[in-house]
C-alpha cells in the first residue's frame, strides 16, 4: 500500500469501517511508515480533542444537524433566518467555538453524517473494487500469473474461470500488461487483468453480466481512486487506479470501453 492510499483511508480506519483485511494492511503500513503514522496520530488527536472539548460540551443543535444532512444529500431545505434560532449569546459563542473545531476536522463530521446516505449498487461495487485493489498492492499479491503476453494470460484464465476474458496488449498506448489473477467480488470469481503506467497499477476486473444490453461508462472517484464501470457484450468491466480520472479514461478507451 502506498502513502496516498493509506492517508486517504485513515479516517475509516479510525472509525473501524474497513474490512478486516484492509484494516490489517493499513495497520502494517502505519507501523513501517513514519510519515503516515504521524498523520494517523494527528487525526486521532483531533478526534480526541473534538470529543473532549466540543462534542459533549457544545452539542450540535438538531436544527443545524438536520440542515447539514440536507445539504449533504442535496435535499431542499428552507432558509433559516437568524430570528428563528432561539439561542442566547452564550450558545452563539459556543457554536462559534464548535465551528472552529469543525473547520479543522470537517472530514470527521462528514464521515459520520454520510453514514445515513443511501448506498447504490455502483457504490457497493466501487467499495469492492477498492478493497480488491488495495489487497493487490500487498507484495506477492498483485498477480497469480506474471506475463506481458496477452495470449498467455488469456489462456491461463480460460482454465480457471467459466469465461475467457479478453486480454489486450496496450503497450503502444502507454499501458504495460503485467499479468492477471483470479479475484472475488461479492464472493464470486472475477478476472483481474493488471496493467501499469509508470508506477501506477491498474486493476481491470471482468465478469459475466446479468444483462445483455451494453451500458454507458460511469466515472467515479472514491477514496482517492478513479473508478470506471461499464458493460460490453455481456461482460461487466471495472477499472480502478490511483491515476487521475483523465488517464484512466484514456486507458479505458485504449482497451475499447467506448468512453466519451
């Protein structure tokens, strides 16, 4: 796991929201990386300060709590005028104190409030892809077969899956084939084809689709990763990398996703 991934997931690690395997990977990285361990300690200290100096002494008014949740879910909410807030100056001062704390730890509050947001199927799939991608970054876990020859990788998959994923040579487009492995999403086997651009790893997951109709490519950004989802010719595709969105779209086009 690299430092960017670890620092992106440190908040969920502190909240015990990660899968045990992913949490163990982050814990191991924090033990070995002084920089990331310092970030972890700072976030842990910030959480303790919020709880000690703000969370109990200056609770968030229910009206404000509701408005924050409404904004996060893009829900409409009538404007609240200053006259409608029945607080005295001591409460206003307390709120200003709380606001200063929240400004420095906004991610903490957003994480807590977003737990009530509905999770879409695409969101759950993105979470599975992130977990699989992080697992693959552990030494000796990236590939089950290491080869830059598409035919070799494709034949290896044919003996282990109920379908034969299409493996392409994209070297001329700037993406080097590394190999492949069998991975799991929702306890089902999927093919993971591995490419690299420089130091950046790209996991391309393929598995048979329940529907025959093709779907438009969806672009997501989650936990510091770019994720693309699409369906072509009865196969689901999911590509994930810490490349920026533009470069991952370039990869999908090179592979033949038909992104626009």
